């Protein structure tokens, strides 16, 4: 039997920690929290009782559509903590009524036409990895909900090797995209943590952040042009390396989260596959020294591919540092030349801020295929990073609260933001859960500021995890906003961040966005409730 996606959690069915591994994790957490931690079993698909579909696709579209339990349950939520808890429990109050799988734009256009005429809400769906309620079905306001899965629109349509660009359909998932580019010696090098189960269209619609910690990192930086199918028709920008001809049409749809239309394909800038790599883990006793060194490295213009600062708790839990040190994970790579020079300069800068790299530098080049050596702290951190979503699902089975929230601020505000957010969230964990752990790392750094990424781990009360999560999420979001950060750096807005996005977003811009939506989606059926309020 072919492997298939989990309908309630991350990844493929049967993946993630085994039951003995889960029991071992629970034992460790019980010791940490000083209370019992037990492992429960998820709901079974065959026991689900979903509300019956409220709508039926027209006969001409029926072959594209499904109302099966697996398809409806699997497309009900993204993969945030709250989503996974509800799926684990078998709680599907508002699943999509119909899930459609168009294979081309003609079929997609027919689906949008039917939805607009029949007042059916449309939720575009790429890989379903949203952690902010971006693909969750609206509960009411429409005759029904149609989720449109772009998974069959996953081709590499055209390749321009001279310009290093490709025309790619939006439904392609990260691994398949890299597999198509590899024979041509090219790569996109956009590796968000969700890479395994997220799509190009999803990256574009949410302005995702990827592999690079500096320089080109957001998917925005790789877009030459885009094509979007809206209920009012198709919009396609001209393919150019740059243009000063008025506001960029691409910028309207990048980050639009499906409220204006469905991104169907894009011309994407590529690069030659790296052949030279160098990595090091720099240790700092004082966090202030580590922050200052990180800022100095990025402001020196060295543009490391990896420049992620882990605080003491994060370094101990995910990089095996042994505790007591802050860890700066540095990496350089190039397809053209050795990168020892930039690494040497970065280490000099770190040494000037009391940093040391006792494990030395690990390098690789064309003679060994360019594969990075991933032992030591760097390798431990990378493996923990990749496995984190699977571990999170195991923690859900233990009624443990686990959450991440990311932001960005300017360097001059970071110390106050870090202190304010940490203090507010630690207090919330004590009040709501009786205690817990807050850690911080930088996912991306810019010459003018970092992108801090906070992680939370706390004991929950089985049956009350969602309400506890809601309170912690609200406390964290309020602290981020009151200390000058953005409500999201790379996780998008969705429905979960809407209350704070509404305060961050200029009101006149909101009016312009509403006007654009009215022009492109006259019936107001595209992903209602995201970015702007639904009609009426």
C-alpha cells in the first residue's frame, strides 16, 4: 500500500517517534515538569463522524471532487498546535464540504466560476502546512466550503538555463521541485522547516522564509513573474529581472494568502547547486556577546547562508551543547569558489566578542560532492530542526503545550523585545500551566535587525490544551507587538494572527486591499476571514 499523508498530524502515516520512544520522552518530561505525563492514542479515521456535505458539485465537476472522510478530514486544518490537537481528538466541526483536485487552469476556472455563482467559499490548499489557520474552513457565511487542492498542478513547465530561471506550477512540493531541478545542476535553495510538505504556491501566498539566514531568504526574492487565477479572470505579470514600471503586480499577490485568487504558476530565479561548504559552531558564555557578534557578522556583509543564534536553553535542547553556552551556528556555501575566507573572517569577528569554535571548521568541496559534514553541534541542531514537527505531534499525544512564535525587530530594540517577551511568556506559563520553558533563536538576520523565534514547552491539562494554548498565544502576541516587533516574520497571518495584524496594518492600506479583493473576487468567496474581514 502506498504511503499517504496523515489526516490529523504532520508527515506520512506511521512516521514520527515510535510508541517506546514516546514513552521515553514522556518519562523525561515528567521529571522536568515534576508531574505525571502519559501518552494517549489518536482518534481513528473509521470512527470519525463528519457533518454531511451541505453542497454538491455540478455533474461536470464531480470527477474532480471528493466528499470522502479521509479527504475532508485531511483538508480541514493546517498543522498548528491547535490544528493537530483537534485532529488528534477527532474534532472536525467544520470540515470542507467538497475537496477538489484540478489538473489544469481550465478545471480550476470552472471550479471558481461555480463557487462564485453558488456562494461557496473557496480555500486554496497547497501542502496544508499552515500554522496560523490559513487553510481552515470558515464556519459560516456561505452556502458551503470548497477546498481546492493544487497537488495535481505540479509540473516544471519550462526551464531557462541561460537566465537560471524556471516556470513552475504552484502545486509542486519542495522535494519534488528540487528533484526536477537537480539534473540541470540547479536549485531554488528555499528550505523552510515545512519543506517536505509545503508547496511553491504556498510559499508565494504566505511570503515564506527559507534556507538562507541572510541576503536572499524570503520567497519574494526569487520571483521573476507570477500567474494568478482569480474569479474575475487571470492576472499574469511580465517576466523581467527588474522593473520600475509602477507598483509591482507580483507584490499584490505575494502574501495575499488566497483572498484574491489562486496562484497557479511562477517564473522563479534559480542558482547553481553549491559545491563548496563550510560550517562551524561558535560558543559564547554571555548572550549579549553572542548577539553583538551576530550583528557584527551580518553587518560586515559576509552573507553567511546560516547564521542562527541559539540561546543557552535552545542550544542545550536542540544542539546538544551540554548547557551553559550560547551557540552561533555559522555556514557558508558557494557553487563557484571555496568559502574558507568568509568563514575565517566571521570567526575573527566572533573571537573579538569572546566567541570560540572548539570543534573547528568543517568544510567540503567538489572532491566529496560538496556535501556538508554535519557531525557535532551543527549536525545535531540540523537533525533536531528537521524532526521538530514529528516530535511536536508526539507531544500532543502527551497533552504537552508546545508552541513557536516568530517576529522581527531592529537591533536597537532587540534587547528590550527579548526581555519583555521572555518575561511576559514565562509569567503566562506559570499562571496558565504552573511553569514551563521559553527558548529563543535567530532564524534570519539582517543588517538592521534579527528575526527572533521563540519556542514554548509546558505541561498541559488533558482536554484543556487548546484554551491554554489560546491564552499563551495571546500573551506572546501582545508582548511582541508592545515591544516593537511584527506579529509574524515568516508564518503569515491566517486567521490566528488577524487581531494583531489588524493593528499593525495601516488602515488606508486595508481599504486598498478590500478594494482589490472586491475587483478580483466580486462574490467575496476567496478564503474569507483572512487578512481582511469577510463581506458584510
